[in-house]
């Protein structure tokens, strides 16, 4: 077995017996690595450990925590000690300890999970307080190892229920640890440099992901939104609009699907996809599954990609954009209430970071920071035609900044 090196900043987290561990802070601080390492060590040392590891969606946990655990098992030469079931996203150690990963969207799978004594919620800012309460109920009975739930997350918004519950009100049963990239001795220089450049290019991002401080809502472009579980009502929606923003290098290609309710002035965001470096054939296939034969309005800066999508049978249109279209589009959208399906975790992430630029005195200026806007740009494209048709109402809009 290879030696497992833990980041020293997490020592206190290893010891605490509190029911809840709140491990939050900046990006790249080693939260996920620490939790994954500790999980494997525990499982190897005591056959009574029974883990449930969750994120909001099954898709996101497969490519994050489950992948990390599997890679770590290989890296530490532990392959002979764990049996991994990739389909189920679960594993058992030869001594009998067990681990199941699941999305909270997989209700049936969660129902079948019994007798767990450890829960790890990765990216806990994605889950609702009611999700948390449901998970909490799973930790009862008699376990010789006691019960513990760990929440790892970035402090995306000062309005988040996590802040209210564990920071403003506080919880006697909670252990809280904040870490930032400075606590991670294993981080490479390039990562640190990228984080540091955010200080000027994207101050909101810098605050949350470099300093690990709660995101402020002061300068956010959109505050007219709420999240809801739309699973039960989205089948009744019939006025769909689709938008696509093409990715470049590490930036994702972003797809968004909405239902527009003009009568109640609501935009329901029902579906999203973030795809990094996806081949156009695969993109077309995935889009076809989401939108069938409907139209989709795309970022016009890539006419070739639009032509390719058309060749694959997608009814792709180029957005008109034009001068002032960003500000105009934002104002138009601000005149509606956005209701975001709580499974659209990337849209929610963008909504909590997309901000106005600041002048040198820290006052907002009416130009958004060009970041955290992939899905939100796609949203403007999706509704562009509607905006043009309803242009007059923009005049009556009051609010925004
Ligand atoms: N104990 C460790 N050993 C080796 N590398 C580590 C360790 N902890 C963190 N890292 C490195 O730091 C990076 C960021 O850590 P990660 O756990 O993803 O941070 P966070 O979850 O806080 O964003 C990882 O991709 C990995 O390269
Ligand atoms: Mg992480």
C-alpha cells in the first residue's frame, strides 16, 4: 500500500465526534481529497463503517466523488482490497465495510439504502434544507460508531440556508472548519495563479472560491429567482424555448431549456447541460434527446457549429445579439420571476455568481462581468425572439441597478 498523505489543516476534522461536520471554504483547498482519503482509511480500519455519499444529482456524483474514490483506490494500490460496482456506484472493502454513492434525484436507490452511519454530502450548497432533514433522519438507531454527517461546500451566497443554520443561528452539534487554497500544500502554482487573477477579473468569484467567504448578493445581476422542485409539474409545461452557448477550451458548452409563462410573468428553467469539449456529433445527439424537434437559439459566434448541428437535424438558429443586447436581455429577464428546477445545479451556481462590474470605488456599473454566464447567456439567446416581440415592456421596467 502507498502512503496516504493528508493535508495537515484537516487534523481537527479527523478527531471531532460532532454529529455534523461543516467543511467549507474556497476551491482547491483539498476538501474533497481529504474526505475521500478519510473515507477509505476508515473503511480499511473498521468493518462497521457504512457510508452514504451524495450530491444533488446522480450524474454529477458519478463524475466527481465516485470517480475520485475509484482513482484513489488505484493510486494507493488498494485495488485488491475493494470491490467496486460501477453500475451501482458502490463499493465494499474486503473486511465488509461499505459505501454507496447516489444522487438525491435517485429516490428509489436512496430508499433501498439501510443502516448507514456516515453521510458525506459533497457540494452541499446544491441541496435544500429539506434534503438535509431527510438525510438527517437516516442517521438514527444504534451504531457502535455513532453517526456523523459531513457537508463540504463553497459558501456561494450569504442568503443560503447553510449560512443561516450553521453560522448565523449556529448548531451545538456542529463542528465547523474553513479552508482555502492556502491550506492545500499539494496544489500546483498554475491553479493558484488562475485563482489570483480572479481578484480583478471576477471579484465575486474570488471572494467565494479564493478567500472562501460568503458570496454577497449586492452586485448580483439576477436576484429575481428561486429554486423549486419542478419534477411533478414540468410535464404540464408547453411553451418551451431552448438556448445554447458554445464552449471554448475549458469553458463548457451550455444548454438551457425553459418554459415561459407570460401570463404570470414567470420563466421556468426546467433543464440544463454543461458539456466540456464535447464533439459536435455527441452534442447533437444529446440535444435531440432533450428538445426533439423544437428550435434552439445558439451563440452566433460559431456559424460553423450551427451549420454542423443543422446537418445533424437540429433546428438551430443563430442569435441576433447586436449592440446593447446583453443589457437589454438582462433587463427583460429581470422583469420576470425565474423559477429554477432545483436539479439545475449549474444554473443556480451561475445565478449566485454572475455580477455587475465595479468601478474603482466598488460601485456597480451596468456591465456584467464576463464570467459565470454560460447558461445565463444561453437563457438570453433562448428568449431572444420573445424579447424582440415584447420590446415595449422594457420601457416600463423599474429595478435592477
Ligand atoms: N492529500 C492530497 N494529496 C495529493 N494531492 C492533493 C491532496 N489534497 C488535494 N490535492 C490536490 O489538490 C487539488 C484540489 O483538491 P480538492 O480536494 O479537489 O479541493 P476542493 O474539494 O477543496 O476544491 C486536487 O485536485 C489534488 O490535485
Ligand atoms: Mg471539491
